[in-house]
C-alpha cells in the first residue's frame, strides 16, 4: 500500500515538473503569442447576444416551426425498443 502511494506521488510530481517545463518552453519561444496573433480571431470569445438582454421568452413565444420536434412523426421499427418506458418485471408473474 505504501509503495503504491509513493509511486503515485512520484508520478504526479514528475508529471507536474514535465508540464511546467513544457509550459515554460512554449511561453519562452512565443508559441502562444504567435498562435493567437496568426489566427486573427476575436480573443474575447463568442458573445451570447440572445442572453444579454433582460427579455425572457414567454409561453406564447415558441421556436420557429423548422426547429420544433414533430410529436406525430413515425418512429422507425429499430428505434421503438428505445422509446418504450423503462419498467421493471413484476415478481411472481
């Protein structure tokens, strides 16, 4: 048990040292800066404009018809088993 703990601690220590050394090498060579500047992408990320307002859709506002699921669509025979409700077998029957 003690050997396993020592081995795990040594592996974590060595892994951390390797990760830190790799991080130092990347920042020293400027790999991160070159990659960020060459991509030309906005560094702030995607702005969720639909979530930025105080407006919340009410019950009368639905998704466009093209994006709504069709509850009357036929289910393929190979998918029917996955659509059945999960039930447990009754004891003694």
